[in-house]
């Protein structure tokens, strides 16, 4: 089959089982070329397993997986050269000088773009004569991003790239990604638990839960699905199981706070029918919307999800 596809990632019925543990559960996922796509999910959602299968490091238990139009189980060195990868560890040989690392990468990747490397590394005070072991964690993160983008990948996978970085280093990493011309020319998959980062950089939000696709849209569109309602109910209020779309319920200072999914103005009528004397609605941040969505079923026993 041709490796040309409108999708950088395609999975059909993809499952991966570790003994009795089902990490990917008949996952159907298609991520189009271009833009920055954020993949989020609670621990155990299947993100790491998905990329191990996609990159050919693990065989699937069932279903198919394709990356850049190629079967993940049959990737060649030339295929892998089309994929850049930066993870949270930012591991490079500590005894090597930065210049030696750059020279090795230039030999490995024939499409090496020195201008792309220089553009990213300029956000960091990294000198060619320094040894990698002398760099801070933030500087290693920047070096890894510069190396990945200089290989001119068609697909760049960033797996928790800012984990453990301080505020200044995080800002430098995000800005060097957002303002890189090389990043504009490839598709970026950004995996992170940091919603403020995703809100800033992502064009598309993908939510995985227990190995299944639960949502995919622009981040703003997902936020619009979740609403925070505050009601003054002078007594106990409706039972949680009666509340449509309920994600989270709190009672603070005598007021009932409801985070609900996919509810319109009729929800106000529901609350007033339950005895509310006053009702107010307000939007929520991406962080609160995603975390309340994930928390609803995360602690529930398997088989009890809504």
C-alpha cells in the first residue's frame, strides 16, 4: 500500500493486552496531518502503550496501527527518520559534548536542517563545547527539541516534554516550539497532563480513557460542553443520580455547585424545579473541564462506566 495518507496516525480496532490488563480496547483513532494535537488521559489511559505500538516497539493483540501511512509493525529506518520523538527523560550521553551530539545527528539524518536547530537552540544558553551532563534539565529539553526539529520530521511526538521543568524552562520550551518554522512544517502530537500548556499550544484535543477514544475536538469546543452551575437550594437538593450530565458536585457556603456535561438552559429549569431560589451559570477552564470529565469514571470499577 502507498504510504500517502491524510492521517498521520490511524488505528482500527486496536487492542493491547498485558495478561488480564487491557491497555488498549478496540481503539479507533484517526489524527489528520498538520497542526498540534494534544492527547490527554488519566494514568492508565493507554497513551504510552499506544505510542509503543505505533512506533513498532510492541505488537498489538488485535487490530491494526499505521503511522505516516505505514504499518507500525513493519517500519524501516527510513520510516523512523520521518518521526521525531522527545520524552520526559531528555536522556543523552552525559559525557559527550554538545558539538559531538550535533555531529552524530547530522550524520544520522540526511535532511538535517542547521537553521532549524539554531532557531530553537537560540532560546537556550547552550554552548557547543559544554558536555551534556553539565546542562540543566531545561537546557537538555531544549537541546532535544532542537535535535528533533532539525531532522525535519513529518511527525513530532512530544511525550510529557516539560515534566520536571521549572516555570522559566517550561516557557522557553513552549515558545521555542510555537515559534519554530520547522514545527509549522510537521504534525505535532503533544502528550501532557499540563492543561495550561495544552490550552496554549493545541489545535485539537484528544481524550483517551481506559484505552478508548472518548472525545476529539478543538479545546474550546470541549470547554463549551462543560458548564459550572451554582444554585441556592435551601435544603438537600436533588440526588446525584437524578442530575443530568453530572460530572462533579460540591456544596460550598450553603450553595450547590454542579459541573455538568452537555446541558443547555433546560438545566436551569431542572434546578428550579428542584427548589432552587437562584441559579447562575459560568464557563470553566480547560483544566477543570478535562479533569472533571476524567475523574467521573476513573475510580469506578470496570464495567460500570456510563
